[in-house]
C-alpha cells in the first residue's frame, strides 16, 4: 500500500534554494566550511556541546533570527555533531515564530553538513512549505519520507491537509483523508476541524455536516471547535433556528458546551431582533456554569441598543462590571450610538468620559458617533472641535466621519464650510465616496448653487466614484426645482442607455418636474407608461399626478384618478385628501369639499396648514361661514360640525 502511495501521489523531494544571498551572520552560517581537524581541542568541543544543549533545554520561545542562526552555527561546529532530534528542537522552535524561509534554509544546510533528515524534520519542512503556499515542494518532502522508509503519521497528513485548505483546495484535502484511511492512518480531530472549516469557507455546509457524521462513525468525536465554523456559517446565512437545532444536537452528542458556541448564536439572535431568545440562551449559559465574556455582553448590549432598549443595554454594562468583566471600546460604542440616536447626547458624552477614565482609547466609530450627535443638535463648531480632538489623539477620521460633518454643514445651509471640509479631507489622503458627493450636491442644490452641484457631479464621475440612484435623484430634483427639466430628462435618458433602472423615486421627481413646468399632458403620458415598463407606482406617484391635474383644473380627471388609486389597492394619505379639498375649495365646491373632509377624518387624517390657510382666507372674504371651520377642526362623527 505504501509503494502504491509512493508511485501515485508523491515525487522525490526537491528542496528550495534560498531566494537571495544572505549577509552577515546568516551568510557565515550557510557558507562556512566544516574544515575541522585534530586542531580543535576536546575541551572546546565539550564547551560548545554544553552551550547548545543548555540553550535547547532553556526553551526557544520567540527566538530571534540572529539568535537562531548563532545557535545553529554552534551546533554545526560541535563535535560530535548533535543528533537530528536536537536539530528538530531548534527547527521546530524557529517554525513556531513563523520564520519559515529560515527553517527551510537551515534544513538544507543541516543536510549538506551530514545530518540526515528523519520523519520529524521532514514534517517540519512540509509545514513550512505549506505555510509558504509551496504545496508542490511539500508533497515532494512527503515523497522523501516514504522513500526513506518512514510511515507518515496523522500529524504529517494534517499538515498537508491544512496546506491544501489554506489554498482553497478542499476537495483534494478530502481525497487525501480518504488516502490516509487506506493507509490505515486514523484521521484525528485536528484534521476533521481543518476540513470542516475549509468546507464552510467555501459555503459547502451540507458536505461539512456529512463529513462530521462520517468521522463520528469512524470513532472521531467532534468538539466545540468542529461545530464553530458550521454554526458561524449557518448564523451568517440568517438561519438562526437551524443553528439552535444544531446546538441541541451538539448537546445530545455530548459535545462540551463552550462560551464561543453560545456567543455565535446569541450574536445572531440579537442581529435578528430575537432578543428574548438571546436572553434565554444567556440565562442557559448561567445555569450550565458557562461564564459569559465581553463578546457575549457586547452582542447583547448591541442588540438591545439597536432595538432602542438602551436602558436594558446599560443594565448589561453594569452587570458585566459587577462581574469583573472589563468592557471594551465595542461595548461603549454600542451604548454611545444608542444614546445619540435617542437624542440623549449628554448621556453619550458621559459614557465617553467614562471610557477615558477607564483608560480606553475611543476609536473612529466613537468619535464619528459623537460628531453625528453634535451635528443633530446643530452644534457644528463643537463637532469640528471633536474632529480636531480625535486627530490630536492620533485617531484618524474616516470618510464616514467627514461625511457626517459635511452633512451637518449642508443641513445648516453652511454648504461652503462643508466644501472646505471636503477639500481638507482630500488633502489628508481620504477618498470621498458616493455618500460624501451626494451630500454636497444636495447641499448646493438646496442653496440654489446648481452650477456648483453640476460641477461636483462631473468631478465625482471623473474621479471614478460611481453615482447611485440617490445621487441621480438629488441632482435631477435640483434641476427640476430650478426649472431645468430638459437637462433632468437628458440624465434620465443617459440612465436608460447605461441600463440603470431609475426606479419609481426618479420617475416621481420627473413627473413632479413636468407638473411644475405645466407639462401636465407629458406627465400623464409618463405616468400611464410606467406600469408598461414594469415600474410599480406608489402613493406618492398618484399624489403628484393628482396635484398636477388639479393645478391644470382637470378636477374630474383628478377625481377619476383618486378612485382608480383606491381600486388599485393604494390607500390615499393626508396629502391626497388635502390636495383634492383645496382644489374643490378654490373652485367654490364647498359640498364636495365637506364630503372629502369627512372621509379624510374617518381615515384618521387632518387638514394641513395650506388647507387651513385657504379656509381662513375664504372666511375673511365671506365666501364661507364659521360652521365649515368647525367641521374642519372637529373630531370625526361630530354632527354639530356639518354644513348648514
């Protein structure tokens, strides 16, 4: 069987030469001549032997390159030559520090100095080649093991299997396991875990599960680390229910529960919004004596805060501190974010101060969240100071950080300040993204600087930043609002040519622009064509079109579209009713207006400011009496408010 393996899978070992000549101590080690004779005293030999043996016994943890070379040189010069076992200790210690090229070079030098490889040194060689992604050489080393008459063991195979998985060649790794079994080498748990992880990385979940079952049938008992990648993949796919089923199956299979396993499922439940289930699993951990860690608490705090239940999130923070579990920056960030979104900036700042007191360094997320909170309260100068503070603390602002502050300036109609910050961002080497450009384009559109907005859009495209639907919508809305409908239509045409589906939001902007430009017939044609293009209308589309028809004076068509809207399953909203009511009031049709008002109130809507303004104007001119105003303002069903 060994001969078959030798012939079918393994070639003779081809050791790699050093890629480039070395200098200094390392060069001396590689190219010194043995040249030893009776001139070297036995006393000197004994000293050398004693020195390297003492060093090997003392351990080689984190051994540096120069130290490793010096020790190797001492061993090579010792007489008698150290055994291959001693060289194995040195090579293994160096390999643990991930100096794989050094190990391979020393192995070559060792062999040239008359120290023959054994199975263990060749296994180290295989590991180094695998780590360096040189699998061809690794298999050659395996061939040498067989050629020398050694039987490879599970450790040697596991090294090769890990190398194959690192390169994504999982199917070949599975075949190698089958070959192991043929050679009567029993796969161990390390091999099982390596393969399961490799299969999960390739989304081959069912194969991973089948492999676990097959290995169990062969007497290999999985552990929590076997199931970890499977649970992680299941949870990331959003199938938390399946993850819980597997968790119960693990218990049935006597797999020892582990905090990592619980953390994976609790985190997934929190992200799904299944907070009570997450809490139940957390309590189960407690019952089974499994201590939660900071990751457990971070998932729970993040989940409860995201759901707006920041009180419970804060309670978890107090609980973990009481248990001497040190909160980290992720813990504080979740709570700070929750407080900021809830408008509790003062509490968020207190948490920030608590972080500082505890010696925790706030990160980019912390500062960005606080800047967002300050911008929401229009405290832009303080937000800018916070930006300067984070830079002074050595924390680099991200594109998101700048985009938040730029958005704050644009909302406060300080778009020029936003633009200066945008240029400062570029100087710092940060690349603006679609959100940054879109924010500024919208700011310039709203401030009436349409030409600057258009220039910025062109700059965006030339810089290779792709506009999204929102960017197009912002620019087209600005064009339509400023009477440049034709240019907006040109952009729409370009979108069609580039196969960019505009979506109903863009069409609503164009229809609205047409109506504002008094091109009601064009708007109607576009409105009617949308279902034929496969575009789903929404309530806003109907409202825009109804408003356009009312503006044109086509009230019967507006009424017909109002009825069709309801027939098509779209519920009119406050805007629909108020538009129709105002149109009827302007036409002096108080009776129809009254009916629409009653219907509107029965749907839970009320008159808006524009409708009330028209009513007040008609009252002052004597065109209606006060009973109409009473009807407009009274609750639905109050008969005293009806018209005389």
